[in-house]
């Protein structure tokens, strides 16, 4: 289809000058009509032109069309512009790793954390206590105590998050970053 269309366009471009010449070509069927210097055409003064332009602008304002002076409609949500992109990037200290949890886990309050994917955030407070928080979207789903360690937890990457079985009814969640390494041991349901 595209090939046929391109061939048609090429043929029109090639043969149009032959029809446009003054020796009985296609355009000679219009007789002696001169579209550019017609007898009906009259000169327009600058004042008449300006009046006409103003009338058209007023009609467009009434209809709401092509009103370029108005403010554009604001989109719902947070403002994002190219100019504040750098500030947003500076505010993100690191990417939050995602943990795939293939088991139902017990929460500290006795509830159940369902199978799923969670963003894991390990934070260390002023006292040195480490806490692991699991989020889905921006909702805190569970929070567990963790232990900081100097070991690299047998992972070859600098930033990592892994889940491994730890005994019959527990899992060990290993976390590593440039700041610290930690792990949390959580009971399965």
C-alpha cells in the first residue's frame, strides 16, 4: 500500500509540469481567467484590514476558539516542568529496591503480609537501630526490626535485596547498600 502511494506521488510530481504548460494542457481549460489580478479584486487600506482582524478576534473570543492569551488548563496532580527536574532528581537519594515475597509472612501486630512485590526501605535511626519497612505504592504494609552487619552477605553487588529461606518457618531478607548492610528474619505463616 505504501509502495503504491509513493509511486502515485512520484508520477504526479513528474507529469504535473506537462499539464501546466500553455500548449493545451490541463490548466488551459479555465480560459482567460486570471486568478491573481481579477477585476473584482480591490485594494484594502490598513484601517480596513485592522478592523477586519479585530472583528475576527472578537468572534473567536466569543466562541472561545484560538484564544492564545488565556492561561492553559492545569492538569490534575503535581506540577512537573523541565526547570524543576533537577530538584526532583536531587531529592531522590537512591532507588528503592523491590522485594518479591513468595510466602505469606507474619507481621509484628499478628496480621499477615500477603504474597506480592514490595518496596523495601531499610533505615537506621540515631541510636543505630535498623528497621525494615515494606511498602506497596505509598502504603506501609509491614515493619520489621533488622540487624546491621559488617558482612557482605555473600552477594556480589553493592546494592542488593534478597530473600532466602532460614529454617523451616522463617525467611531471611538481606539488604546491602553503600551506607550499610543489614538483614531481617521474618516468620512465615
